């Protein structure tokens, strides 16, 4: 009997923070924001929802209806990640443009959807135009028009990944730092043409930018000389300096509201690792404070504005899911999974108070 109890305890310890129902209270007025893109339609239709974690109420904040102006998705309509971000308490930032466009007639723009008024539908407000050409044209004649981007908490600064600025091809992949009016303030060039930006996050005070760098390639084309350059970088926007903060093979990151913590989703082991971890790193030391496993590959991380919850988007058994983890150290739980056939899921972040 005693041996049986010991075995059960060991299994619970090994299981990690996922898989057990969490006991932390779910406060009212705290909403997870996500998008679902019905890729079976041409052009694909994206819907954005605010989903309260306390009551489970789900509110439709936006749905594409105008073909000349819709939330942009990546090549082949396979992914909307990077095309929108939620910034608490009420703002959702969207990269929007016509369903089809060419490099000669770009009308894409960064827009803001503000959840502040009672309405059946919220109208995105254009902030500034963003030239087409974030990538080279694919063999199918399409462009990747949904750059990874991040907006500072006060809405005054935007960072976005780019290979081009309009018709101008950059020497190497870069991160462009823009003002709220779209004026370029700084370009951070990556060290090699075969590197890319996997994710971006602003510090709570808006003075520093964290970004993940990964090498391009597969088992046939990956250049091993690039592996040491992979990891989490920090950019000081005041001093105009950049340094590699933590070497890892990361896919997503989130800067905690406490300012001295960064969560990074990293592959365990080497570049081809098939276990996925969330690591909480301390600033400025880079020490690992906490680590827990995820039930699948990780696409996005987002902290609630009070820092008490971490939302994690994973691919589990070929299904996209959003899990919630209380940062107090309790167990995570599955929060949302789109019904079969509803579309592609994208975690955008959080809203406070929700749609009024």
C-alpha cells in the first residue's frame, strides 16, 4: 500500500503544471483575446473574440466583412500569428489591408480596435500606412504581409520585423522601431541574412525591446554556424545597444508586468527538440526562476496586465489550444479550443474590463 502511494505521488510530480485542474480563482472582468480565421473560405474571414476567464462569456469584437480591408494573414492563409496584438486594458492592434494586393499598390495599415463603447461591431481605426513587402514574393506570387510586431503598453511605439521597406530591400532582416505616427526611429539589423525574428515584446516602461532570433532552414538547409546566434536578445532603445541575453531555441516570449521577469517558450535540448518548455528568466541576471513543460509546441505567450496569469497557445494532438497558468505557481488548465472546422486559432493577449 505504501509503495502504491509513493508511485502515485511520483507520477503527479512528473506530470508538471499542465493536466490538473487549477484552484486559483478566476476574476471577473479579465478577458483573453484571440482570433479565429476560417481558412476554408476565400478570402479567409477572421473573427476576434474577447473571452472572460471568470464567467466563460465570449464576445465577438470584430469579424471581417469588407474585402478591401481585412485582418491580414500570412502566406497561403495558414497563420494569422503576428497580424494582431492585444494591449490591455482595451486596445487590439491589427495589420489590415485588401484581401489581395501587389507590391505596386500597397494599402496596408496598422489599425487599432478599441473596446470602449457598447456596439454590435467595433470599427478599426487606421493609425498609419505600412508599406507592403515584408518578405520576398513567393513562387505563387503572394507576399507575407503579416509581420510579427509589438506595441508598447502606452501605445507610443511599435516594433515590427521586416525584410523590406516598401520597394527598398534591406541588407539583412531587421526590426523597425516606429513612433505612434509611423515615423521610423531606429533599425536593428540581424547578424545574418538567414536569421529571422520569431517574436517581440516591449518592456513595461517602453524603454527596452526583447526579441527572439532563430535560424532559417530545415534538416537539409540549416547552417550550423547560425545556431549560436539563436536566442533572446535585449535592445536598449535609449542607448541604442543590443546584446544576446539568453541562448535558446525559442518560439514565443512575453515580458511580465513586474519588469524584472521574461517568459520564453523554448525547445528542450537542441534545435530539433520535441519537448516544449516555458522558462521564466530574471532580469538583469538571466537566471532561470521557474520552468514548466507545455502539452505541445508553443505559438504564443501573453501575461495578463496584473501579472497573475500567463496564457499559452499550444498545438496538442493536432489541435490549437489556449492554456492558462496562474503565476502564483498553481496548475495550468485548458481554457479554449476552437470547435472542429471553425478555423485557425491565434492568441492575441488580454483585455481588462472587456467589451462594455
